[in-house]
C-alpha cells in the first residue's frame, strides 16, 4: 500500500512514489524524456512487512536526508579519503547577484536535487557482521549468501572480512533477490560487476571506521550506483542511513549479554517488533501507538546526533 496524493510542488511533476520516497521531474520534462535532474523527497512514512504504516514517524524524512547529505560529504573526501562521485546536484542557482533556492519550500530539508543516472540493477550489500538473514543461513550451512565461513561464529560476531553480497533489484512490486557475484557479472558485465564490488567494499570500510570513531558499529549496509553522462560510476540513492544500514552501539555490543542488548539497531526495529507481537499479517496492519512512534523517532535522531556531533 502506497499513500495516494503526493504533494503538488510548483515547477515539478510527480512521477513515482515508493514506500518511503517520492520522485519528481521538472514540470517541463516531456513525457518519456530523461530529465537532467530529479527531486528525491524523503517522506515521514514508515514501512514494515511490505506495508506502509500509520501514523508516520515525525521528522523521519529530514533526519534521513540530513544523514545522507552528511555521508555524501564525508565520502566526497572530507574524511581524508579519495572523493567518491555522487549524484547530488547544486540546489541553488544564481539569478543576477542572488542565490535562488531550487528545492521547493514545502520539502526543503527532506529533499535532494540529484543528477539523472543510468542506474545499475544491482543492490550492493556489504556485511561486516553476522546477523539477520546471514545468521540464519550460517546456522544451516556455515555460509552467507553461499560464501563459506569458519566454524564457531555466533549471532552478532564480526566477520573475518567484510562480505560483498549483491542482490538483483527486482521490478517494482517484487522482492529483491540475493544473487552470486557470478550472476552479477552476467547482468552487468565483468568490469561493472568488479567496480560495484570494489567501490562498495571501499565505502563500507571508510564508513565503518568513521562510525567506530563515534562509538558505533556499522554492521551492514547497501548501496546503489549508476553511470553519469561521462561514464563515471556514481554513488546514488540514499547512503548509510538508518533505513539502508544496520548500526549498533559499540559499547552495548561489547558488554551486552543477549542478542537483543548487543544488537539494538538505530532504526525501525522497534516498529517491527511491536507489529510482529500485535498483528497476524492478515489484512491491514494496526495503527502504531504513540509511544512506539516517539521511541522510533528518538532512535533515528540519536544516530544522527552521535554520528555528526
């Protein structure tokens, strides 16, 4: 279920809504034409178990966009590493001697003006720790996405090396599918598959080091990339947010005595847990209680503050 009636924005035409984000093109873009720029708007919607829930999480769109922009800046070279090209476009233009804001007032703070890219059909997942679906697979076969791992690992353990486990970005309405690296080569070719893998691992290692300096563990994350007009592989979409990444508190991970204590994530896990305990996944999900909404917002805000302060 995707909420109807996206915002009408002067100068922009709505073209798509996902569970969380809305996409706009300049209003004068011809039907079927590829625009030079897009407006990506992060809403306050929250989803779980393939449903958009009610109510949303106040300020979620602003918190996620602010975190994405902070990470794009770090990865562009402000962390001391090499600059990773990203899809951000200038959000101001000069008219005479004045700078004019290009992002509409109604969505300022939760929108990014970005360049249009030739997006690649691979979701680039990097796992630094054993958890979630990876832990379930490891228990059954001592592998994660088919990659063999040593005996003796437990839920939440750091992996010997970060693993690149790509997924195929399924058509709208379908679930993404974990694939082998060899399958990614079949989909995008040797050079692009290798570039996606190497760039994803580089970004993960840099981001994990930054998070560690701030008392956080980046357990896993996912990236999306596209080629720009010059053929440069470019980081796109959101990056290293609570919705695309799993962060843990490093001290809790070291000292916690249960998986729940060690791996409490800075995201909507509070929502998932409440929904799992209060809904049988039949029909429409129930409305979220006020305290669940408040606690989830606080968790998103806590991560932003801890990373960027």
